[in-house]
């Protein structure tokens, strides 16, 4: 069956319901990223029959004790009973009440509001959905759409105008940015992103989460601390197997972007593409592609490199 031209995209769904998700987060301590991701996944970004005809965005079934309106459709079994609402707002509120009033979800509320991975895994373990990849799918939606930023009060896609004294953000096309080449590469911007459960300060550069390496840090230790794989730490930070992060250097905890801010950078003496990749949180492969280079090529001093 062809998709209707009026189908809502992920972006449109997020824009339409983000404020509702944030409001529910403030009232019930459920991460807005989780609420939006579940809404996107369960409702097919608002395009499912259940969402359109019953305003049910979270796939919540009637269950014992439900006295409200109902909607019948096939799901895991034939003719299953789902809750029906008068508006999406009612669905979002009932989702909050559904999670906060059931003992099996109680442990989730001991997690930090920024621990979307813990929430995603906890929902799956508590039996919210039967799909064995449910947690993985939620995390993928959150990360690809930067929904985690809503948990920290930072709307995705917005420019941050607060200048960091030690890490200024340069956005002028006429005056290309320049990375100060003294010791470890410094990020183009360092926006505070809160603390990890270990107490480690986290920051955002080009909307990518990073930390500063401490004395004695290894990529293996960082991977264990933040619950990711060692190969991810190496890949995200252009590290070889035998390399270890230098104290004070940037360690990204997720994929870099395919474009950066500002648009250009004028290469200083001794700067490499990998260093620019670290400074602007842009993939080295993207810099190669954007500038018509070959992998292994290094730009000469004075050359203006495109970042987007």
C-alpha cells in the first residue's frame, strides 16, 4: 500500500510533540527523549491506525481496570483491546501515569533523567514490549534524532550563543576559525552536558558528547566507565590499537557529525585532518570528501578547509 503524502515525518512528529514530552518529563520525571522515542516507534511517527483513529501513541492496551474508551485491532493476537483517547495529549498523560503507577517500572525512576540507555533497557526488561530489539530501537531513534538533548534542556538544532571563555565558538564565514595548536587539540566549543554517574564532567561539541582525558585514562577504561565498546572509543577518536588518549585531550563518546560549525577552517602549521576532526567533531572521512582529498592526504598550511 502506498504511503499517504500526508504522512508525518520523524522531524514533524518531534516538532509537534516535543513540548508535550518535556512537560510530562517535568511533571513525572520520565525522560523526554524516551517519551518521544516511544511515541515515534509505537505510533509510526503518528501515522499508525492506532494513533490516527484512537489517538493512542504508545500502544497501550486496555488491561484490567481500564474504564475508558477502547479500540479493537489485531496485534500479537486477533481483535486485541487498546485504549482510545480523545486527543494525543490524553495519550501522553496516560503514558506517564502508566509508567508511574506500576511497580514493574518503579526501578526506572531511580535512574538519572539523562540515562536514556538505562531507561530503554529497563522498559524492555520490565516487559513494555515483546520485540527483543526494543531497547536497541529506542536508543537508535534517540541518538539519530538527538532527542537526549531535550533531557538536558537543550533543543536540538538550536545554536548556543553562550561563549565559553576557554573554548570560543567561531561562526564567521569571512574569518575562518583557527585551532590553537598547543598540546592536546582543543574543541571548537565545550558546552556543559552534565555529569556521568562516575562524576565525570561531560560536554558537547557540535552536538557530540565528549569528555577530557585524565592522567591514566585508557580507551579500554573509558569504554568500561561509559558502557560502550572499546572499538567505539578508538573509532570515534581516530585512535590506533596501541594508542592511548593524552591527558587533556578530547574523548568523544559517540559518532562525530558529517558537517561542522563554522563552515571553514584555515589550516595552521602542523595541523592534520585527524586533529581538525577532533577539534570540530566532524568525521575525518567527511573532511576528505568535502575537500576533494584522498585518505592519507594532509592539507598544506594556509589552506582553507570546508567543514560543511
